[in-house]
């Protein structure tokens, strides 16, 4: 989707190191392959169903619907965190089209901790004065050309609501800008302006076309934060439940879980 608003460059070693250490980007391939996969394979219904069945056993999930929701959290983080961070902090766009991605399995103890790799690590950089058009290209690559395609099949195969998958996605976008980038004290005023502008664009102005949906899903689930009474932390109450409580022997709920909020009202 690149046009005259874009030219190409590379991540610096320092930038690459930060993305790999903090956001689970990888340039390696692992020996463990059982739960590794090509995201583009999940666009095939049968392959998607087989993978979610295998993952249900690995996660000891009670149902494929619960598995799909937990998977979407991990996958959303892998796709969103390094790419949006690079866009807003480095002014560099990772090529996140689903065909360019691979996910490597990484298990530690009983935890499944996948990492995202890119076949083409070249990044796009905006031409002077054309950042807005370039930003649309980056967002379209992440969401319409990747996440939306994967979510469509997962929702069908696992009989899980697209709203759950998209709110799981939105949670990481909000966290990245508000909790991760928004608390970096070394930034100058212009950097802060870019971060705030990108967040506002993503949650209020970006066209539905960039997300491959008839609406902007990040806007749909973005709401003011309120104080969560047990922790005193400011949280954003979810509109959907991610089913995390079904993964624990004694039900444990997210701080933003709508079930918990309803109990307190």
C-alpha cells in the first residue's frame, strides 16, 4: 500500500533490541515447532480450527471459545505492541501484512510465550510533510491486512464474538499509549505530541477501512477510565468479558472485568 508518502529504511540495532526485549519481536526461529505457526495459515478455516484445538489442550482451556479469546490477547500484543511503538516512537513502520509474519512458539514452564517474526524486516519511513498518509499505511497493514483477517476466521471457528476479540485488541492499544509510551519521562514535547496525536487518531478519527471492519473497533471500546476500588488503580471498564476467569480453578477476574464491575454496583 506504500505510495509517494513513503520511503524505506531499517531499524537501528538499539531500536531492534528494544522491540525484541520488550514486545516479543524476534529475528530467530526456535527448535520447538509444535505451536509455532504462520498467521496467514489461520485465514484458512480448517487450519485455524486445528490450531485452536491443539492450543486448547496446551492451555488446558475449558472450551475453544475461551482458547480463542486468550489466543487473541497474545496475538494482538505481538502484532500491535512492536509495530505501533515503532510507528509513534521511531517514526518507522513495520511490514505487518499477515503474509510477512511468522510466530515462534516459546514455552517456559507451563507458560506459552510466543514471539512474532517478520520475513521482511525493512521498515517504511514517512516523507517530510506526509506523515498522515504514511500512518494510514502502517495502521492498514497492522489491522486490515493482518488482525482483521485472523479475527474473522477465529470468530467463526470458535463461535466467539468479534467484539470480544476486538476489545482484547483495543486493551493493548490503550495500554501501549497510556501506560507504556505515556510514562516515558525522557521524551521532549514534540515526541509527546506525536504519541498523543497517534492515540487520538486511532481511537477517534481513523477510518473503518483501516481496520477492515464496517466501524472503528478501537473507538467502540475506548471510554474514560474510572477508579477500580480494590486496587485504587484507574482502569477502563470492559464492555465484553474475555473469559479469563474460566481459565483458573478458583475464578480470578481482570481488574477491568465487567462482571466484577456489575457486582460492585
